[in-house]
C-alpha cells in the first residue's frame, strides 16, 4: 500500500473537504493531507497528535515510514529549516512520509469534536457549525450535573488533572457548548447564549470574563486532552482497515 492509498482510507473517516467547508464558513486556515510525500510501500504507520521527535523515534524503532498527525506538520510557511529544530526535515532525511488530518478530523461525523462532547456525557448532540450531514464543529448538548461534577468526569474520562473551572462549583449545569482545541472565542460567547457552560482549551482571558459577565460558567481544559481522547478513537477505528500494515499510537503524557 502506498501513501496515497493510506490517505484515501483515512478520508473515508474524515474527508479532507470538510476542512475547506469549515474554513469557508468561519474563516481561518488549515493544511491537511499529504505534507511529506514518499515513494514505495508503506512499512508501518505511527499515529500522533503532533509531529515530534518522540513520534519519529517510534517510527524508526518500529520500521514505520509514515506518520499520521492531527496538527499539521506545516501550518505557517517556514522561513528556514534546521535539522535540530525541524521534525519534518528529520522525517524527510529519514524517508518518513507525513499525513496531517486536522480540521477535517475535528469535523468528522465521529471526529474529535464529537468525542469531546460524548466524553463529557452527551447523549444527543447539536452541531454549531454544520458543514455536512452529521459533520461540523462545536457541539451543544443537554445534561444534568453540576460544575464540579462535570470537572471530575472530565478528569476521569480524559485521563488528566489539568482542568480549570470558572463559576460556582455547585452551579447546576443543564446545557453545555463544547469546542475541541481552541474553539471558544468572542463570537461563540456572543452567539451561543442558551447554555450554562462553555468547554474548550486555550481560552483568552477576556473571553472568560465575557462569559462570566453573562452569568455563564467556563471549563478550560488542555488543548491536548481535549483532542487526544477523540484521536485515540480515530486510531482505533481506522487501524483495522489499513490492509495489515503495522500501526501504533504515540502519546505525550506530560501534555495531558
């Protein structure tokens, strides 16, 4: 199986066009698909949220020549490449290809954003930015809990203790808006008002203040934990369809 064939199999789970559709709707930029092309047969695949030296070391250790990341291996145009500082250059030197599945994987029907809400306890989900049938970014769901209880649930389910809550811990939470990664911004606070709690990562200070002023609660989680949970599910779903190619997943416990 060649790298293009691997991409086609991954796209059955998360089509690249979902990224383009989301960008057209909310703006921004993405870089998905084959980032580093290689020739020949794929000997093994390493899945990882970020392209790091740890994931490259794992590829070399296991004889894999392809790494599949969530965050794009190239996001902003690089001004220069340094072997010591550029994991992508190291991949190229070691003849390791790279595929990145970013916003398309966030938006997929059973993608990272879906699993963030599911892990928080959502039984039914409403998509905030819908880009296709059952696909999109941002989720709203109903629950019956308290702020402290949903924090404890997140810590247990997402295997992390790095969670901050803003609001009274005993506040009743009946409706939640969740955004994997760094999705909570001014627009979300101003437009998604019929909720008790916002959940996201990398939230700016003034956004938290704005939510609190409106009488809402905020739960800030780490970017890594909000996405690794769903990325594991993605890995478990696609690994059986890769024609017997050896696969593994690399995690960074310090980022949880």
